[in-house]
C-alpha cells in the first residue's frame, strides 16, 4: 500500500546584487546622467544618424561616431499605456512612442507625459521636447528623461522634481 506523498515547502527569498554594463552605448547614458545631453551616432561613411546610438552603422556596417542630438523632435507613432511593470505603475496612464529627434534618421522609443493625456495630445506629427529628472535623481537610465508636448515644456521643466535641458 503506497503512502500519499506530502511535500514540505518553506518560503525563502533570493537576493541578487549585480551589475550590468551598457557596453558600447555607455557614453549615451553617462552624458544623459551627468550633462542632460542626448548623444546619437553618425555613420562615418554614409552619414546616417542613429538614435538610439549604434556603434556601427546598420546600413553600411561602418563604424559610427558620437554626435550630440537635439532635445526636440516629432512623434512618429504613439500609444497610451494603462498597465505597466512596477517601475512604471505610478505613472499610469502615460504615453509612449517613437520620436524622431530633429536631424536624426531613426526614431527613439521613449515615454511621453502630458498634463492632459488624450490621444490627440501625443498623436503622430506632434512636436515634443525632453525633460529630465533632477541631477541627484538621474541614474544613467532611460527613465532619467521623457518627452512632453512642446506647449507643456515650461510646466514640466518647472516642476520641483524635473528640469529642462539647455
Ligand atoms: Zn552608414
């Protein structure tokens, strides 16, 4: 006669302390954190400007060099987020989308915040500008900055927890 198996379980936690590297993209995050600058890369052969930056041009496979990018751009496509992971849940609802910064050939995916978040406020073609967290809050992560509609820039840049770029 077989005895019914009884599984004994104990609740425990695993804490993992680790680092990860941004590798060849490090300059982008360092300049963002320290100087509120957005850096992309420019292909040394075909001249295509990449944002997010790429070490090598994905069109012609030639090394690209760092270039400073404008803080203003145009929304290519966007949506409103109603559900997010732990880090973003406090911001829900918020916008996000692909933004083509002025002078750049590719689009960057980033958060778009608005005082009046309705689809028309963040639709394709809308002009946006970057707003940054305060220096002691910036960690060298994509969440160090976000975009706002250009007509709301002064409102966001003057909030106590944020600041504008140059
Ligand atoms: Zn190229």
